[in-house]
């Protein structure tokens, strides 16, 4: 019996997976800190305008640092730059002297360079890391063989490039800080669109390894349903071909149970066709394999059971199906014959009727 597609699972202590988990944790915590309700509560509790913004930005830079550790750059260099960034942000935040004005965060005219430098760090450090990550993932995509892994890496490269554009859009915050002294809160329409694009590309690239398994699951489900008409007809004619029922129901959403049910149905159909073989007649010339097999099976099911073995030199007919090429190939051929069999049952042409009455 052919086995399903092989699946390789990452080791739980894989360094790349650990960095991905740390990235998700830091970014998720940053989003919680920057949520309007939580930010307002923290700011009122400590009495420091913009403190939740600083905490959220520090967590975001830590998340970016985790992404940087996935690149080919030396770890010591990564740690040094990250430490400088984490020291610069609080220093520039303190130097900016943020205060509230009409519900927004502003700085005085003399403090605008400090706020602009703060926003510039939030743009330049992620851009530096994303550039290296884009090169690293791109090189791995070029080295990967054709298949789902390469597709996923190409999508992740595109996601990194889109993230670089998204980060560069933050230079507009630097401009606003210099010319208006206002700190931008929230994202504009362009940032939202770029963020959505990054999310879609990352999701598609990260799940690309599961596409073959998902495609095979969908094929198993469609093939199992397509075999229904042929299986039902043979089961009515030969109830003894039914294998012992397993425990529980089919559970069509569980891949290994669906695959087992499909292969079991193929075996039961093969057993029924073996019992039906003495009644088979030669196929009608010119018909495609699925149609010819369906017509032969329909005629054989209507023919009386033979009372004796066929005469010497006149062996029973055989179906124009190649069932020795693997279970999946056999299932596909039987599914095509089953579809043709269902069409014969719903409305036969004159040629089909003539063949069935042979």
C-alpha cells in the first residue's frame, strides 16, 4: 500500500524555531502594551507621558533582534548593535520631553531633533536587520530544490522585502517629528496595506510546507466520494467483500483516517471486481478506459452469474485499468470509472444501452 507524503517536523529545540517563538512573544507583548486601554492605564499609573510607547518600541526592537539572529551575521555583532539600540531609545525618549497636547504627544521646538532621532532609530535598525534577512532567505531559496520548500522561501523573501518597504515608510514619522514636533500614533492607510501584505506573504510562506499534505488530503476526500457509486453497486452484489468495520466513524477531517478509509474502499472494490470477473465481456473498441470499464461493470452486474467455468480459449474479459502502478494511481483510475458508472446509471446513450444488453 502506498504511503502518504512524508512530513518532516522541526525539532522543538531548533534555533530558528526558538527565535521565531521569541519574536512572536516580544511582538505580541508589544501589541498588548501599545493597546489603547492598556497604554492609558499604564500612563495614568506612572504619570510619564509616552512611557507605554517606549516600552512597546523596546519590545518591538527585541523582536527585530530575534529576526536578526536568523541571518548570517555574527552573533556578537548582532548583540552589540541591539544593546546600543536598547540604550539609545530610553536616552532619546528622555531627551525629547514628550507631553500631551489636545490628546496627542508633542515635543517643544528645541526637542524635535531628539524625537526625530528616536523615530529614525525605529526605522534604521529594523531596516538593517530586514536587509540581511532578505539576503539570507533569498540565498536559501535559490539553493533549495524545486518544490514547496522553495516556494515557501520565495514567499518569505517577498514578505521580508515588503517589510523593508513598510519600515522605510516610517521615515514619514521622522519628517513629522522634525517639522511639527508631533509623535505619530497609529498607522495610516499605506502602513495598514503594507502590514496586511506582509501578513499574507508570511502566512503563505510559513505554511507552504503543508501544501502538499493539504493537497493530498483534498484529493483523498474527493476520490473517496467519487468511488461511492461503484463501491455501492459492487457491495450490493457481493456483500462479503466488506472488510471488518473499524472503531468510530470515518472522521473525514483527520488525514490518516481518511487515507485509510480510501485505501480500504479501493481494496473492497478490487475484491468485488475479482468476483465479477467471470461475467465481464470484452470492452467496446474506441471507448476511453474509464467509460469502457464502467460499461463492462454495468453489463456484468446485470448478467446472470455463470453456472460453470468459461470454456477453454475463451477467458473472461478484463478491465482496461492499470491497477499495478500503486494505490494512488489505482484509486484515481477507479474513481474515473466510478464517475462514468454513475453517468451510465443516470442516463445511458443508445450505444451504452446496446452494450449493456449484450
